[in-house]
């Protein structure tokens, strides 16, 4: 018989071997821990109806979102189907609704940058917008990951534990040449903080404060600048597959959400009535 602690240890080991991110590892372990605590059965004795009852409980009693249900289902499937080979997690769950991201137009981006509270904040906002990096990728970015002469940078072990290339604009390169002079000679991180790199929360504050100073009515957050990066590239005619690579999306369908966002492109369509 496999004990409660042994099965979780086995799960953790397998997740690490397959290169899952620390966040996914924690989420999968917690999901299975809560399930096994709720069902009060040995993992070997769990049946398909037990999984269904638990997911129904999360939906009706816990009121979890479709995204949370999907995460729990994926975690349970990994343990019971991938590791224990029971093939019992095949039920359908609520579809995750596709929300079209809200983006800033280019004039709003300019206002946001101009309203930054400090030079470091200004460079940070410019960098987020020009690179399309995730917040977690920006805060961990090291100076050695930038190849200024090649006009590129590297996200090391990003989502999916993969390295990814991103572009450095001419404007950001000029800013970096000045900004890096303000850093200590032995500094590792592009945006240092008290305990190594800057915290995600502090970056959120930087963006939020700039948005308030710019009097922007939209709710602005760091990830929105990633949406803006993709949308504005699409509007300028960049191929969606290239945008997929720059964003680090494993699936093109994830990137195609931006085809719905690009209102500026739709405005360029000539109405057939005007052609009569």
C-alpha cells in the first residue's frame, strides 16, 4: 500500500523529473493533497466516481472558477492517469471562458511612460512594453541575459522551463546604456531590489502609480503591457506565428486571442456600401 506521504513524494519527484515549473509543482501537489484529504481513501482505491464527486463538490459547494476546476482536473489526471496508470480522469468539466484582453492604444502607452515616477520606473515600463515579457520573467532578468550588440535578450527557464529570445528596441537600448550606469558594478539583476531582484509587487506599484498620474481610465497592470506589445505588433502587420514565438506561447490558439483585440485593424476594413 502506498501511504499518503509517499504518493505525494512520488508526485513531486515525477513533476521535477519532467521539468514542471515551481508554481505548477506546488499547485499540483496541493490539489492532490486536498483531494486525498477530502476523499479519505488510499490513492490505489480511488475510482472515477470519486474524482467526479470531488470536482462536482468544487463546482457546486466551493464555487471555484472554470479555470480552477481545469487546474484541479489536470493535477488529478497527472497523478491518477500519468503516474498510477488508472485512466479514470476523462470527464468533461466547464469550459474556461475566453476573455478578450483590454489594451492601451499607443497614445495611452506614451502617457503611461511619461508619467513614470522615476527614471528607473520609466525604463521598467518601456522594457515591459517593448519586450512582451511576463512580470515573473522581468523581475528575474539578469544583465548577462542581454546581448545589446545583437539587440536581443534571453528569458532563461521561462514558462515550460524553456529559454526564449526577445527583442531589444533601439529606444530601449539607448535607455539601457544610460540606466545601467546607475547600477552597482557587481549588480546581477537588471532591476535590483532589497533582496536580489525587484519584487513583482513593486513592479505592479510602479505601473499602477504611473497609470494614476496619466489619468488613464482603464485598469492598467504589468501583464496588460504584454497584451499591448502583441496587439500593436499584430496591427503593424507582424505575422502571428512570429508573435507566438516572441510571447513564448506553446500553442498558436493562445496567441490568436489578439486577433479579436485588434480593433484598429477592423477599422481599416472598407465598408461594402462605400464601394457602390
